C-alpha cells in the first residue's frame, strides 16, 4: 500500500480486507498504538473512523508471501506477531476514492463529520494532514466519508500533545465552508470535553504491550495528558479559525476564545 508505513493489504480470517501496519514499519513502533488508540477514541465519539483491529500474522505467512519492508539501504521481512489492521473501506462498499473533487463535495452525505474530525485532530494533536476515503454503494448517488490513517495522532512517536495550527486539518477548505459557530462542532466537541478520565484510560488499556515501546508507563502518561487537554480544544480550533488560511468564511459566532479554550 502507499504511505510511509509500507502497509500490506491482507484478507484476514473473518473474510474482510485490512490495511495492516507492522511493528517494524519505517515510521515508528508507536504508530500502531496511535492507530488503535485514536480509532477507539474517535469511534467512541461517533466519528466515521475505519475500524481498527489486532491482526495476528504468522511467520510462515510472511515467508510464503515474501512480505517485506524497504529501508534506506536494505530490505527486511515484515515482522510476525500482533500487528494493527484497519478495515479497508472497499471490503464492504462499492466505489471508493481517496481523492475527491472539491466541486462534488455537496454529494458527500456526512460532510459535517469533517468538523468533528477537526475537533478530534486538534485534541489528539495530529501531526499529519487529515485523510479520508470516499465511498458509495452501487446505484446510490451520495457518497460517505470514512476517516483513515491516525498514525500521527499524539505527534507520532513522540507522544507529546503540542498543537500545530496547520496540521490535523483537511487539505481543502471547502469541507469547512458551512461551519457557522461553535454549535457546528457538536456533538463531538462536547463529547471530547465531557469524556471521563476512566474512559480514556480504559481505551488506552486495549493497546498491546508490545506496541508501547520501552517505556511501559508512557501510554498511561499520554492518556492523562489527553484527558487534561480536552478543555484546550476550543482554543486550538479558534487558532485555526484565525489563521491565514481563514477556513470558516461563513463564521457567525462572535465569542472570543483564549488559547486555553476559555471564553472571554
């Protein structure tokens, strides 16, 4: 598959296709933890994120399929064991596109989900641009968006929650044209702000130990930092709103939000 993680498209024992990222991918081991943690959080909030699962890959399959990862100066086999799998949108749908013309965005049924994903990506400090796959069932006119690739949430392998104003956003402003005020980000924004610490910790606990790296306490620290950050999301969105990109041309709200997310 395309992308820096050099994923493999695999049909698993349930008959479905999954995009599988391996623990020895060229990006970072924690990319797998990020994918699982972020997908669980997003789906808990009701966002249209591709389902993430744990995929067991046998060493015999790696050898027989000659699955490899290309590094700078060498090629190595994909690692066997527990890997991360993201349900491939095409496995259950008809036509699927990873690029969608901006003049056809009015044909995307769940376009408002981009607004929820903006809040989510600002909460989780996604250091990548927001990616989506667009699909529709045969003979249907309207498309749906499913959000994919959460590997660089939490600033990738660093697990530091530092926001970059121009990251964690979709490439085209057109998806944000109808954002009017803070109500446009509901119910997702309130869902983030009201999420209990126990929920965040429970979802983090679903990540295999082997995906966490040498510091086994780092994930617990990340979960606590993420819970503390939930009240900073409005400030991060506001910084993006006031940026040179000017993403919300039809904004009607006049409430000023400070950097820490408090109203003034």
